[in-house]
């Protein structure tokens, strides 16, 4: 239990430190929108959820996600991490029908409704997802994560 707490604390600390040094991308485009108040048919006010883009999709990635989403279905693209700090993290994505407004960050960018759970957001904040073709013809999504350690 203490080991898990230590790993979470270190990850939280490292992510916090990386946020204190803004990158050009973070300062050039805000990633959050304010909460809007709407009035329903009965005249009562309700608040819409705050949107927060944890990850950014390039146009190429958004086009590929659109094509895959048409085949697979699913209302949302869920981006998350698997693994742990001790065994290593892997990035993963899937289409999901549901989101938890209390646990998921939500954004709608380039026509893609993206959700990231709170745990994954600690490690994915500010990451960019791109679709690329390598010189040898392989294709796939590439994550550019400013929070990842470079070796």
C-alpha cells in the first residue's frame, strides 16, 4: 500500500512540475472552456459540464478516428493508459458508449468526442495524438507526450 502511494505521489509531483513550465502549445491555445448555464423548457437553469481537452488530436488522427468510428461505432473515443509506473505504461484507445461525468474529462475537438479518466489524465495532460506513415510503410497512431521521460 505504501509503495502504491509513493508511486502515485511521485507521478503527481512530476506531472505538477512539468505543468509549471508552460510549453508553446499550452500557451498558444487554451484547452478548457467555461461552464455554460442553460435554461430548460420549464425555465429552470442547469449547468453544462466543463470541457477539458487532456489530449489533442491532429487533423490526420481525427480523420483516421472518424473512419474507424464509422466501422466500430461508439459515441466517444476513450484514451487511457495501461500498466503502472513500476512495470511501464502503454497508451491505449477504444470506442466507448458511456462516460462518467464525475470521473472522465471530456472534449469535443475536430468532431471527435474524447474522454480521459482522471488517473490517465495525470500522465496524458498535454499529449498530442497523430496518425503517421513511416518510411517503411507502417501506419499507426503516435503519442507525443510532454510528460513522458525521454531516454
